[in-house]
C-alpha cells in the first residue's frame, strides 16, 4: 500500500529544516537594533572634539635630553658677538634652561631622603609636587641651570656618587 507519488522521508525532513532556518533568520533580522542616522551625524555647528587631560598632567613644557646631546649643547651665536670665536661659550642661550631630575616618588619621605643625600654632596635640590590622575608624585630636581659648565659639573658629581639624573630642557 505505498503510493507512487509520495516523496521520500528525507526530503520532508530537509524541507522542514530549511523553513525553520528561514524563520529563525527573519526573527534575527527583526530583533536587530535600528540605527538612527540623525544621532550618528553631528549637528551643524557642533564639533565632536576629543578631550585631552595631558595639559593638566604636565605643569610645564619640558623635553628629556639624552646625555650625549647635553654634551654637544651649543649656544646660538648672538649678533653682537664676534663670529670668529669658535670655542663654545659657557653661557647657554637666553631661552635655554635645563633641570636635572634625580628621582620621582609617591612617598614624600623618600623624596626628602634623596634631597638630604644630595645636600650632603653639596647640591641643593627642590621637591616638586605634581598630581597625575588621582595620585601625587614628588619630583626631586636640581636647577634650573643656564650655565653649561655648571650643568656638566653637577652631572659629573652625580655620576661620582652613583646617582642617575635625567636632563630636561624647560621652556622659560
């Protein structure tokens, strides 16, 4: 009692799976969030500018100078100076100020300890208190120096006492 016009069972199974997948795809498309093009575009006259907070982090403009470069610091020739003088002057240019940063600590006692050890070798340091994000840092610094010979002698004294310093060019 089999009918000759009947399809095999696997064909019905395959058709049912295909319809189920199609219905699931339609439900998926219906549940996607709609994009509102009015909110994506910026309103006229309104710019989306990024907000930077590094201006508040850096209290002054300073540039780290490698040790090899500080040995080569040359003064710009001034108009009233004799241009035949080839020796590098001891005085730096008017806009050049250098600071030596010997350390940076979260704990003020550590900064005071380093300042005291610098005083024992004859160097007068100061502690600069800065805020970075939510924490406070204490920088131990020497200077500012406008005299190249003095800068190099202080760096040499620090090396003799096994202290490392970063040379920073501070805009005046």
